């Protein structure tokens, strides 16, 4: 019996190794990068460390990470430029890391397509929790394929499909990061229902966001830049409360 258990244990460990998710850590401070790698390795993640933006862009293709932890202050190509370049061809989740705590820096990072923003110094447990939360959201798309129900809403000139994470607007496919699409789908699937910013944070982010609710405003702004008001529907602001997907009869 002991031998059988030992073999089974080895098989389980082998499966864990095969299924490890890969995290690309981009930070020119080797001490911080190694510390982050240590935290994530303990949580059974496979990590890769690079110290500059150019190397990061190369590793996105060769390492194929499931998530990128991206420092803003990098030699050569900075974190903003790396984020912009990655977003031009990929929806890989990105969590920005920076000692810059100004609202402007956070807003800019989110506007460029980052999925989250953490200010240094940060707590190791919070970092791991955020990595896991972002990955859970990103994995929702392939999981939905196993379900018979298709998560899709249709309006004149707009189709939002959360099953395959696609948006068709005016007959054209619109590139949209996961969080933006999830926010649009959530609003559009409950037409004329008003949601507070706190409710939207809870539904879309899935955990208590450290900071303020401006992240919702940032994502709404990005959605409005891509999806303009239609004569029969629009994303409406309810001043002092939040937002709704307004459908006009």
C-alpha cells in the first residue's frame, strides 16, 4: 500500500508541475524581483525574471506567460510602453508595479490596458491574492466553453459575447481587454439597471480593490472611446450613484 501511495503522490506532483501557470516578472531591481519570484514559487507558479522592457517583449513570445508583473520604471523602454506594445496584440493579464502612487500614474496605467495596479512597497500576501484573482477572471473565458449556455447579449449594431470574449460593434470586431469586456457585458446584460461603482468593483474585480472607485470611471471612459452612444442604447452616467446600460424604446 505504501508503494502505491508513493507512486500516486509522484503522479500528483508531476501533474502540478505540468499545470503550473507562468508569471513573467519585469523589474530592474533584482532584489525585489527575486523576492516576488520566491513568493510566487511557493504558491506553485513558474516564474521568469527580466530587467528591462526590450527583454520583456521578447519573453512574452518565447516564455508565453499567463500573467505579467510589470514595473513602470525600467531602463530603455518603460513599463507604459511595454504595456502598450503587449496590448496591441495580446490580452495577457498585466499587473503594474510602481513606487509612483499618484492617481495620474494609476489612471494612465489602467488606460493603457493594465488589469491592476499595485503601489510599492506592497504586502506579499496581497500580491499573491491579486495575481490569483486576475488569473481566475482571465480563465473564465475557456471555462465557459464547457457550458452549454452562451453568455451573449445583442443590441442594434452591438454584440457582446463573454463566452468567446468578443465584441462586434457596427459590424467590426473590437479589441478589448478582459476587464473592459466583462464590465460592458455585465452592464448590457441588465439593461436600465443602475449599479453603483462599488457594486461594479465587486462584480468585475472580484475582490476588494485597494484604492478608490475611479478605476471604474477609467474603464467606462475607455469603453466610451470604443463604443459610442447609439440612438437606441448608451452607457449612461447616473450622477452621484454609478452607471447603467440605458436602452431607449
